């Protein structure tokens, strides 16, 4: 199930906010530095076990969401989840963990849950795509998702990861017609997966491919990152805006593209400098307000 979103003249911008001080603090920080939107983890992204959300934490998060008026608010799924796994034990743990991520997203009242389609290591690509679709359906079974949308993120194609071609995302969406699915487009992942967005012609071809497969109106979020890894390397290495292999001018064209203006632009640049987020946000802001 895919729904339409209102047309916007320029995108909302934000970043992936740390949750060290609590989930609600991520909203406060995002608002204080001038964000319109924000992405967070709802728990430790590198562990299977998650501490249950306390009722007081849920209430505080929802209260600050209303006060800050950040929109959309999205959660990125933890990194261990592999919805396309060929290993049965890993697959079972991944489905249970993703179900938990869905439940946490519903409790917090966020708009989007972003997830990587997974890795088909040990199996064929087509099998991984089918397994991912089945995992999504099983994990969502019995849940009333309401306005929550699951966003499938394109990948760099490292290892046996599926999702490095937009056709993979389309196949998963087609296999889950009753689920509220959309797409999160990652610039660095697309670039290292073989979509050359450095020049105007390459960006035009990439946008056309997106539109032909998943539909640009269904791209609800953009992970806006430069790439430390070179073109078509199939390596996932995010970098600061204008300092990587994609470059400032190319990313400026992405930020200003009219077919992406409705999406939320989220920075996932490295935390190697405490000033990095402000610097990257300011550059993205200069792109969209130009």
C-alpha cells in the first residue's frame, strides 16, 4: 500500500540525532540547531537486547514531539536485523527484532521506520528479495500500523546485500501490496552501487530510474551523505558534504531537485568532530534555500 504526500517547494532538513541523553533529548537538540525533521535509533543499534520503553519516556517523547513540531520523525532500525538472511536462526532473530522495532515506533508515534532490506549471503539474490518480503509481512502481522510507514533503504551492495538496485526495492514493494511501504534514498549508497550522480546527466538518469521503479513520490526520506568510497566500489562509507567523491556541486543538485523536494533530507555524516553536524547542516541549508 503506497500513499501520496503533499507537494513541497523545498525539503525539510535534519540529521541523525544521538540518544545518549534519552530519546526525548534528541528532539530537543534537533530543534535547538534548527532542524525541521530528525532521525534517531530507538535503542542500541548494535545489540539484540533492548530495554523496554517506560511509559514516562513514551509520554515525554510524544509531548516534546508536539512542542518541537519536528516532522517527520523517523527511527532507523538497528543494524543487526537482516530480513533477507538465509540462516534460519539469524532470520528468526531478525524478524523478532524488527517486530520489536515496529512496536517501539508505534508507541513513540513516529512517522517512518527505516530498514535495510538485508543480505542474501548463502543464497541467491532473488531468494533474498523474497525472504525480505516475507519477513516484512510476518513481522507486521496483527499490528495496526496506522500512519507509520516502513521505508526500504537502498544499499551500497556490499557483500551480498540486496537493495543496491532500485528494482530490488520495487520487487519487495510489489510482494507486499497491503503494507505501507516507501523508500529512503541514500546518496552515498546509490553512488557506490553504480548510480553516477556526479554530473547533471547522471543525476537525471538516476531520478528517472527511481521514478520508473519505485516512483519518486514514494521516496519519503533522503539520507544525504557524501561518500568516502569511490564510484561503483560497493563500499558503504559516508563522508562530510563536499569532501567526498560525490562532491559539493553534485549534492547541491540533489538537494535542489524538484522531484525530491517533498522528502525529508537527513544527514548521516560521521561524528568525527563535534562541529561536523552544524557544518554539514549549514551547507545543506544553503543548498535548499538558494
